[in-house]
């Protein structure tokens, strides 16, 4: 059986699939050529991340497909329900990248409160001639300790974010349509554990009481944070979006940054990927990264291995 990992897969995933009796193809096939490639090579499994889409036309045109796999959490680039109605298995790896995304959230948070995103732009240009001026410009940083972090979306990633926040001495408030409360377990070096129970609150309450807000929700038809929500936020609060483009109104965000209603933002995902708005990219109050939440070696190893285990469990090919 053949697996096409069109957006790549870790070596650990390749090794596991080969040991399970699969042929793994890692050739990057252009979207418009995928249907022909799948049919010509009799592909049984296609694995994608965010770069490749699997829509109804491909599902209908490729009868050899048995499994569609998404390396990561969100599956908005796949017509999931349609595929399942057609008898295909659709799988993903919701737990594999949680820690990586959570750590990136705090990379943006630490960058924002200490102006590192801006300092790293200006130090190479003026660090040798305007050192004292830059020092003065970046002298009014703030601490995360003691501040309130609002987490919208309290699934696996949101809970990992909460763990880091608690470790930093922050107060945590969470909101989720489907989760009423969740246990957060902190692990220590000597094997001890401390478990805290966090009850979720309405979004409006979270927005009003949070110093920082981070989004961890799937793709939505409407903004989760738009102009109305920003107006209810604390003056000088900040927003991090490492979830999906389109859950945060970027026009309203830019306006709020310009008006100093919002102190800074951290964006890993954008409304117009892969061509984010120039106003967003050029704003000095935004810490930027190109959708790399899950892009750590450890996460990719876990993603590859988990996909392989699921594929083998579903198809169970007979090894030669």
C-alpha cells in the first residue's frame, strides 16, 4: 500500500510506516496535479498539513484513497464530513503539537512585554550608534507574573498554555463552549504532581478581566475577537493568535494598536495566508511568525509516529 505525504512527514513516521509494510512517497505534488498523481500511482493514503487541500472533487475523483491524514489539529483544509460519508477514514493528531504551540504563545508574550520583536528589528540598524536611545525606548517592559491570562478555547492546547501560565505565576481564566472545567496537572522533576481544577467562564467575562488574551479555537465563520470585543478589553491589553486566521479581526486589531487600546499582538496565523496584509506585517507592535506553532522537531516526530500508528491500525497491511 502507498502513502503520499504531500506536505512532508518526519523520518520517525516514515520508518514506522515502512516497518508496517507501506511504501512512503514524499514527493511534493502541486495541488492541480494531485488527482492525476494519486490515480496514476494508486495512492491509498494522502497525508497533508496546511499547504494541501483535500476537497470533494479529489475525493470523488480518487477511488483508491482510503485514508486522509492531517498532521496537526485543524482540518479546515479537508472536506471531512463528505469524505467520511464516502467511506474514507479521516485522521489527525490533535495532541502531538499542543506543547509546541503553547510554547510559541509564550514566545510571543515574552517578546511583546519586553519589546523584543521591535528591538530585534532596530538593534542591527542603530545598536552601535543609538544604544542609549534604544535602551530608553525599551525601558518600560512589564512582567507576566501576577497578570491575568485569558484563554479562549480550553482544549489540549489551551490547557498546555494554562500550565505554562501557572508556572510563570500568572492568573488564568478560560472560556470554552464545550468544556465546563478541566484538570491541569503540573509535573515536577522528582515525580511529584499538583493538579488544579479550572472552571471556564463566559467569553465576555474573560475579555473584561484579562491582561492578555490567547486564542485556541478552530476556524470560525465569524470573528471570535472583533471590534466589539476589543472595545470591552482592558486598556493596554494584548492578544495572541496561534490558532487560525479569521478568528481575529485584523483590521480592528490594527485600529486598536494605532489607538493604543491594545499594547501589542502576537500573530502566528493570518486572515490571508500565505500572503498576510502588509499593514499587519509592517506594524511595529506585532510580534510575527509564519504559522510555525507545530514546527518543532519533537512535535513533528510525534505527529509522524501518531499518523503511522493510526494508518497501520486502520489498514493493517500484510508485510512481504
